[in-house]
C-alpha cells in the first residue's frame, strides 16, 4: 500500500483503482484532408470572347453539403459555380466541387452540425478560392478573386430562417 509522499507508478495500481482506462473521452475535431472532387472549366466562345469590350456580369452560386463516412469521419462538399456573361454570350463557366474530410470524436450533433456547415467550410474556403482564381486565369481571363464569406453568419441566418419556417408551420397546423 502506498503511503503519503510515495511515487505511484502504473504498475502499483490495481484493477479496482478509479483511474480511467486511458481512453480519450474529450471532444476532438480536426481536418484530415482536402481535395478537388470535380473541376470543370468551360470557355465556350473563345477566342472571340477575348475581344469583347463590354463588362461581363459574373454570378457565383455556392452550396455546402456534409455527410458521414463513418462513426468518426465526415465529408464536407463545397460546390462553387462561377459564370461570366457579357451581352455577346458566356465568357466562361467554372464549376468546382471541393471536398474535405473532417475527423470528429466525442462530439454531439449540436456541436458537429455548426462545424460541418460553418467552421469547416471557413477553413477550406481559401483553398477553393485559389483554385477558382487559377482556373479562370488559366482560361485566359483575369483571375476571379472571390470575396471572403462569413460562413458562421450564413449558418446562423439559415438556422434562424429554418426555425421561423418550423414555427410558422407549427402555428398553421394548430389553426
């Protein structure tokens, strides 16, 4: 039996000791890897479009999805479509499907959902942004530098909109 002041080593502990079994039970989230799943660059009116002098209208469509791949691994998919159109026609269309693997351990659904749809996309967006800029540049146009996106703000506004819809649907169902 150990006395006060004695040093206790793992060999001194018996099976009835209240020491945890070494399993890490604290929440952990980490980025495992990121990758291009699909990249498409269309330049349908080249070389004529390089001579167009009218300012093009550029539209950006953005979508985020997530799915579990296993008990501790999820995949985030960011789809970004950049389309540039001038009065004469389409200059270019760049579609990027960018993926990231996220490892999660001991995380509740309430913690996982905001990470998968806000924080994770915020972490990988700069890499997707660079791919879009390079693809547009490689198509022969000035690089398209996407503005930073407030993923947390978008997530919160979509969450509030969804809650308002559910509340409205619940109120309509009671009438």
